[in-house]
């Protein structure tokens, strides 16, 4: 589904987070509103999805992965030092987890659990705004329907900051009414949604600090 913070013309509230200037094409702009019930996607990273992205090799071509089925919230098993992925893989894990966790957060149905889900993957300053956006979905009894398919076009890592360019397929990722089971058509997005994500390294974890859509569709 299209993140409601973007649909409402807002960004993740993290001071100092900046996206690189684009060399060509239209300027980065926020996507227009996607209608009611379009929640912020965001928390527990799916390491399996991230490793699949890494195996596909994002620098030479695109990496495509469908997010795994939603699971209950639980802490990931600690990684041994020898098994710890490199910065690029960590960034992809955090980015993929952001999208997975946004579904988990809307499905949580309450602020306390949603905060727990979001906390490992977004800056603390962003959480109040995200919870406010999620309340719209909870009030309308909306839950996640389907999964996005990520097509990572590039990943840039510079010390404690990183940028991900993604051509994500949101055509089968939206919301449905939990009571009726009916999908909310306006909550589904484009098959070639052009997104730039900024991530910052804090306390040893990569956090998604900014997510901006570009008006023009991307070439996946």
C-alpha cells in the first residue's frame, strides 16, 4: 500500500535527513493522496528477504524480492560476528524490513504494539507522526492486503548514511476492511513506483529516516 505519510504530503520526521539531488528527470515530489485508509508502512526486518536481495546483486542490476508472509512480532536471533552481513546487506535488510513492518504496524491495531514494531527501523522522532497516521487505518478497521515487490535499482553507502533507489511494485499491496474482507481499491499503488529512501546508522542499526516518491514511474 502507499504510505499514508507520503499520501498526506509528509515525510518521516528526522532532522538532517537529506536525499541526493537527482541528476536528471523530474524533481522529487510527494505522491498525491491515495484516498482514505492508506497507512504508513514501516519494523522487524526480514533477514531472509534482505539476503535474497543481496544475492541478486543490486549494483550491477536490479534486485527483486517479494516480502515474506507476515509473522508475529519477535526479536531476530543474534548474528555471530563471522555471519554478520556487510553494510550494503544491512541497509537492504533495514529497507526491506521497513516495508514489512509497515504491514505489521497497521495490523497491530494499537499504538503500544505498533511502537514496538517501528522502533528498531525508524528514528524515534518519526514514531509519533507514524502512529497518528496509523490511527486512521485502525479507526476504519483496515488491515494490510497483499505484499509489495521490491526492485532495488541501487544502494549507496557513505559512512553513516545510505540511499536506496527502488522501483517497487505496489499494485498488489494495499488495504482491506478487516470486518468485510473487501479490498480498498484506492489504497493500492503503481506497479512501477519510483522511491528514494534515506537511511542513517544509529547505535549500530540502520534506520529509514526518509522515503520520497518521484512522480515519474521508474524502469524496473
